[in-house]
C-alpha cells in the first residue's frame, strides 16, 4: 500500500539524515585538507604535504576540525535534500504529465535532485561557513587574518560572525552555494541513477537489488561527477566564507576574477585531489546509509 505523504516525508527526511551522518564520519579529514588547500593554496605543495603538515602541527584532531558543524551541515543538508527530492519528483511528474507514483527516468530524477538542492542550500550555507572557518583557523592565524591564540570552537566562530555581521553574516557565500548546488546535484543524482541502471542491466535485476558494492560505487561515482563539475565554484565559496572574516563581504564574480588574475586558473582546483579521494567512501557511505535506512523504515511502515 502507498504511505501517507507525511509519513513518506518523515522517512525521506530521516534517511537523508542517516546518510549525511555516514558521509561526514567517513570523509571529514579529506574535507579539512580540501578547505585548507582552497583557501591558502600557496602554503602547501599538495595533498600529502597538507595532510602531513596538519597532522604534525595539530594532530589527528586537527583533521577533524569542524566535525560538529559538518555533522549539523550534512545532516541538515541531506535531510532537507532527500525530503525535497521526494517532493520535487512529484513536481516533475506533474510537469511531465506522468502518473503519480510512476517511475521517473534517470534524467527526470536528476532534475528533481537539482530542484531539491535549492532548498538544501539554505540549510548548508550557514553551517559550511562555520565549518570552513574552523578548518582554516591555523592558516588564518599564520597569515595574520586573525589574532594569534584566538579560540577555535564552534561557539567562538558563531560569536565572531554575529558580532561582525549579525545573523545575515552566516549567509555569506549563499549565491556561490546555490550556483554550486543546482548544477552539481543534477550531475550527482543523474550519475548515481545512471550507474545503478547500468549495474541493474548488467546483473539482470532491478535497481534496488544490485547489492552493496555496486550501490556504494554508484554513490561515489555521483559524488565524483558533482565535484568535477562544481569544484571551481566551491573554491570561490570557500574563499568568500573564510577570508570575509572581520572584513567586507566580497561578491562571487569579484572573488572569481581576483583568483584568476592573481593566482591563475589552476588555483580554482586547489584541493581537488583530497576531494576526489574522499568522494567514493563518503558518498558511497551516504547512499548506502540512505537506501538501507529508507528501505528499513518503508518496510516497518508497511509500504508495498
């Protein structure tokens, strides 16, 4: 039987939260290295140098800086994303004249994910700002952006943003976030669904029965396509959110042109290596946790 829309929404929301938790716990050290390389590209020779330097200077916990806001960010983002994903699929069915509950094509699901990402952007922007500043705190001290010895806790960053810019300060980089998310999640969901479809064809089964490893590979493939597509935009977003601390907010295009002019186009891809290394375990864990928890809850709720 079909579930009540509210119950279905709760299941999608909860499964997205489970996926977001798994994603952070499996990939946070690589995300920390990515942010450091994006915001201070001249400090490090590459991924290994940044990873080793961070571990040597601040220990293992330094690689997990920003985990709390990252958890809040990813749980909130993916809960809202997958809740909106289900609702946006209904919108796409209505727009395309498809019967309610009918299966959508991979492209239609990709479009649903792209629409859903607009709503998740409103959740992820404030928490990503706090996360990025925590992750780059050591580099900001070394470069004189902030006073040496400043506390690097979630609450200290929140207070500094509120003092300097007020509540709207948490939405610095929102335009960049939306510009990143909308095309990125079209690629994310499109590549994920396409990969699952190919595995189903090869294995002679349906997409929901392809097994754990193909499911995790499909999630990682979706994440890789997302980041390859949007990485320069994410780099600009990170610069805006980190370097605007205590200063005037700089717009997306001005930051983008400034990076190109002073550092060259390759600077927009600083931190790509740890991101691509991270994306397979992190996004594989995300979709595995999402699909398994959603299936469990659907069965418990008595869905056919």
